[in-house]
């Protein structure tokens, strides 16, 4: 088993470049360096596992060839020797996934409540040791809501009741311009990813001023945002001036988890559900969906958006010969 150490997620490289002219795709900004872990941060192993598996297939032409697929695996989480949940995960950053899961479920308020997280892939388990136990664990985990998350996500019902207490920063201080949104989308377009090699995974990223801070992929978008939450908790990174990006649809679960980490602006390559839309409106959150290249839809929170409208292209007139 790997000895416990403080873990810091690596910051992926994005192609550098200055602000592009309006008629060209904006170049992604340079990534920002990772901060140090907070004082009293939990000791984390750095468990590694195979993320891709090579298999043989036969295509529509009847030709056999090799491809790669994501290596999904179960990870059973034990808190102070008590079994809590089994997560289906790619396993890219399992310690941060577990830390973020505990935070997003409302089981811990701060990362320093956890003494250590030890992941052992030989037995498919994560052992969480807290300093003083989790208060009211039975009550907090008594009700489970099975969500629409890929791989089937679970949210403890107590978390749903906390929505009314969440407050996002005012629109005067948490904003995004159209050019910054384009930089986010261009960075994600150029991002090297497992999805490009094998598909079947979701990616999530955290941005500040158009610069990527953190990127992770997993078999479910809920796992990916939990991993980013764990990274933020470990490093004491606040959410009020950040933008969260996901390749997955914006369901109530994704909106709720974004609000819990204090992020007021969420961008998705996919769309939004009615419940996700309603929840975002209640929270005053800005949601962008169907966002790729220079196309997007702003569903909610227009007051945070500094629009720089694209000129409409003239309709082509076809004249019959």
C-alpha cells in the first residue's frame, strides 16, 4: 500500500496564447499554479490504477482491431471503519473523490476534520479516518436520493433540505464576459483527455479568469465534480470567483453541488433539466448550456453575463436557374 502523503492534483497544461482578435478563436490562457494544502490537511495516499483497458473489437466492416475503453471499478468507502457507500469510478484521483464526496454530502464541513484517506485498489476500498467522528452520521445518511448521475449517483436527503441556506456571491462581484467564456471553451476544446481516446467518460474543470485550475474525468459527472470539490477543500480554494465547466447535463444534482462549493457560474457542453433550471434560478446561479466553440445558451443568471454579441450572419439567398 502506498504510504500516506499530502496529495495535490496536477494542473494540466493548456496551450498558451494572448487574446485573439474577434474574428478568430481565442487562445486558451496559461494554467494557474496549484496552491499548497491547507494547514492540518488530511494525509492522502496517491493510489494509482490503470485508467484505460485495451480490447479487441470487430467493426461494421467486419475488420478486427484494438481499441481502448475506460477501466471502471468499484471503490467502497469506509468512514472510521464503518461502510458508507460504494462509488463506481475511473479511479484517476480517488482520494480527492472521497474527500469531495464527504463534503458534498454534508458529512464534513472542512478538510481538516479528516485525519487521513487511504485507498487500496487491491481490495477496492478507501479507509477514511476522522479526528472526532462525524456528528449525527445515522441521521444524515438515513435518506438517500438516487440521482440521474451516470453510474447512478446518490445524494443523502439531508443535503437536499440545505438548499435554502446556500448563498452565492452578488452579481456585481461574480461575473463573466463573453470573451472569457470563449477562452474557457477553447481551453476545453484543446484539452487532452481520456474521452478523446476512449469516450464513455465525463470531464469537469474549474476556471478562474479564464484560466484552468483543475481538470478531471470520471465515468460519472457527479464523481468528477466531487473530485474537484475535494481539490478545493484540500487547498482551501474558495468558489466565489470561479467558473465550473462540465461535459454533462446540468441536473439538479450538478447545480446543487456547484452551489455547495460556492461557484456562481456553471458552463456545460450539454443542456439543462427543468429541475436544474428551477434550482439555479432560486439560487441566482448563471447557467450556460450547449456551449461549444462560439455557440452557447445562457439559461439563467443573465445579470452576471457581460455579453459581446456575435454579428448575425446574413441569410444566403438561393436563386433558381
